[in-house]
């Protein structure tokens, strides 16, 4: 069955006699969701990295390591030359200062386009842009330590300068491989830390160079490439629109974008000559001094960037691949060039059936990039968040849309993680307790209306999750459905142990576990513990219980103290067992539930509780101090007897007569005070009488 994509290039849907899952995927080839149909039954050939194994396909995932590339070549040379130079800088401190000075001048001229024709020009530039001090010209002789500090601080500009002077002398191929090997190891360490499965087949460009040469030769023979000055270029004009072929199937609007085309050729490839058109791209690059080289019919050279993926994918998966994945930024020209050169080699019309592109990662709303200085490494992220929390943030986003890594999103991920952790902890403890008492019965039926409702909700959740995952792996919708059934089950659990059916709870827990495991949010089912594992796991628990027994025994032998024994029980529950990842959850029926949790998470929760208690205590103490200050203020006021309060020097100037209590009756002129004034003075007298009584009591 054929379908036409939005860019007018034909796309053919694969056919299969096997029953299909109903999975729909967003295909960059058509810019729409289409049925996913593997070519060979349940077997999926996949190049790149992407979705999950929920549909139980037999997946063969191939991933490449690009260890031959313009950026790698330049970075390897820079690293090698800088290391060499730094080692020699110990004995050449004055020379190092001079070299750094020259390197900065060269950087300013080449990158900032400022002409430096004399020392005066350089000093003027430094004075204008800095603090007036030349970064390199330091009076006197620098020590070896100072020289190396200067060299290290100037690494980026110094490496560029060294490469320009000595880059052509770097010939050892191991230098280039070592850099790629270092980052390959670092990459897989990060992937392992994130619980990302490794590919089934790992390919490296350097291991496929002979196959690349043959692939290029075949494209030439088919009439879609030409040789020029030792390099080989893909002839876009002879391919596009000829013999059923189309160029730029993925991004047809970008086929004339000069900036993207130049970027696709690499920083070193841009210096090559002989292309017939700017749209043509290098399949094989003639090597220059300082670049790795392999023999070929066109002379010593190295593969172009785009050809590498085509050859490695085809060598492992064949001339037609089910699925190819990658970042959306690679769609043009890289993936479009892959498609063109592969279809030119095999002279077929569809090398890849499904192209799936992942969205960019945004940091606090902006696309992550070094230029924006918002670049976060996986190791930096893992220092602040757990691997599961990071995976949750991606599962809560669509794979084909941008993902947002920001503070409030991570708080959401942490809340989701907490919800699932509590659910699994509670249900595990409940089911363990149920199995211990499985033979007990209270003679009552427990599968009633509430159980029917929960079972119906589970059935509905399964349908919702399945529909979401069939809809191009809509994980956010699937996660919302899982959260809803978890919340509904939590409400059911509030009925209490005696009023629930644990088997229904187990059905929910098993299903939720199955899905979150497919999302990589829980570890694979562990195997049985061996003797050594059992000892390492059980010894801390046994030690805690032994210490508890010793303390209880000591109290009992000393005559027994119920409060002391209960305090020990609390210490075991609150301090000792949580350090081992064990939670004792007391219940009103006198039977506690035993749960397991991450010790570090329990420590964080305990610290948070302690902080809250400390804050509460601090507020209480502050309130008490404020209350005491007010009390002392009242006592100070109450020290004066009410009969004397209107006979102070100040009041003697206001009044001339007082009654028996000491309340004024006449003003200074001997006139009777008004009724309103008398009423006010009587009220003040009563208040002072109350304060004085409080003061006298404080003296008792």
C-alpha cells in the first residue's frame, strides 16, 4: 500500500501477513502518524535510539560510534598538542608567556577580526577591552607553577595556535582513536547511570572503512557520484527526480539552505575543492596533513560524515531498514543525505520505512547549547537528581516534542516518583502481610461494590494506556492514567486492612509495575540472592536486632521499665531500621506493616521532618519569648499601685482632688470632672488594678 508524504515524495507502507499491534507512529517521512508494520513479522531492524519494548517486538538495535569526523580530528589534535606543550612548559616559563601572548593575538585577529600589526596595536586593544594589563606580558620571570597556571588558563586559544603551527605534523591514528574511545566510555557510563539499555550491536566508523570504500564505489558506478581532486562527492542533480529518487525527503524546504549544507560538510570539509554544486556533499574526503587517512581508489582519504551511518546500518541491517531514529536537528542535511546516498547505492526507492526524530532538550525554556551557557552534563544532573527522576521528566514529555528540564518540572517529577514509591511500598507491605495470614478468614465476603469499582477502573486504565502507547508512544497520557489508578487504589486502601481485598490491590500493583518497568522507571526483576549477597544484606539487620535484644534484656534484668523499653522500640523504628531501608508502619489494630524503601530517601525525609520540627520549635520558642516579654512589660506597669497612679508628678499638675480610691474628681482649677472623663479614669483605674494584682501574685 502506498502513501504520499506532505513533501510530495512517495512513501510506501510495508506489507506483512503477520497480525499487527495497531501501533501508530509519527513518521518524519510522511509528517504524520502511520501504522507501524515491520518488514519481517515481529522482527524490527532499528538504527539509532528511541522508544520502548512494550509491544514485545523482537528488536535489533544498532548504534554507531562516530570516531572519524572533522570535529573529532580537530579536537584530538588540539588535545594532543596542548598536552605535549604543557609538559614542556615546566622548563620554558618565559617562552610560555611569549607563546600565550602570540596565541591571544592570533585569536583576536582570526575570531574577532581585529588587525594587530604592531605591539602598540596589541597594547591598545588590551587597554580597551581589559584592565589595561597584557594577559601574557608579565614583568620578571615566572615560576614553573605560574607558567603552567597561565598555560592552563589559556588552553582554548593556545590549542588553536598550536594546531595552526603544528597540526599537520600529527600523524599517529591512535591519537584520534584515543579521544573517541575516552568519550565513548564516558557516554556509556552516563547511559548506564540513567538505566538506558545498551544497543544490541555497536559499530565504529574506523572498523568499517573498507566497506565504506566499496559503498562509495557502487554509488559512482550507479552514476550518482563523481571524483574530484582525490575526494568523491554525491551528485545531487543526477539523483534528485531521476529514476524514482527524491532528494531531501525529510526536509525538502531546506535543500537549498547554504548554511545547513556547509555545516553538514564539517569545518575541514569546507576547505575541499572540486564540487560541482553547493548542494553536493562529500562521500569521501582527500586527507590533508594532520588528518587520518586510509587507502582508496581515489587516493589516501577518510569517509565523509553522512556515508558512515549509511554503510554501518546497511552492513548490519540490510538494504531496507524498518526504523531509523535520531535528533530533529539531524534531519537535514545528515539524515536526508543518508537516505539519498543509500538509495543511490542500492538503487531502491525506500531505504528506511520509518524515520523518527526526537525533540530538543530545553533548559529553563531555552534550547540547550554551549553558546547560551545553559549546558548541563548528565553527571551534573545526576548529582542533583536521581536517574529515575530524570527519566520521569522525559516520560512526562512526548518523545517527538521538546523536553523541558527546569526546576518546577523536576519538582513535578519528584512528586510523581514519591507517589509511585509510596504506592509500591504500601502495597508490597500489605501483600506480604496478607500472604503470612492467607489462611486466616473472618468469615465475611470482601469482594463487594468497592472491589468491583476498582477492578473496573483497572480494566479502563489498561485500555487507556494501551491506546496511548499505540498512539505513537504517547507516554504522558499513559503516565496520567497510571497516576489516576494509583490514586484511586490509595483511596481504596484507606478503608483499612480488614475491609479490603488484597488480591485486587495486587492486580493493580502488578500492572502498574509492568508499565513503569517498560518505561525504565524500576529495575529489572532481580535474581535470587547468593550466599554472599544474603550475608551482606542480612548482617546489618541482624546486628540491629541483636543490639535491640541486648538493650531490652539489660533493662529487664535491671528490674524492667516500660517507658525505657518503649523508647527502645521507637529508636529501632525511627533510627536504626530506616538506615537499612526498612520502615515499620504502626497501625491502629496493633499489627505493624513492614515496608522497604531507599535508605537515602528515608534520610532525606527524616531530615525534612527534623527541619520542620526545629522550625516549629523555634517558632514556639520565639512566641514564648514574645509572650514573656509582654508579661514582663505588664508586671513592670503593674508595679505601681492603682491608688497612686493618678498622683504622679505629671498628674498632680492636672488634678486637685481625688476620691478614696485615688481616682481624680476635680481638675486643677477645682472644677468637677465631666462624667465622661470620670468614666474613662475609672476604666484606667480598673486596668491598673488588674495589672497590680498580677504583679503582687508574681511576688508570691
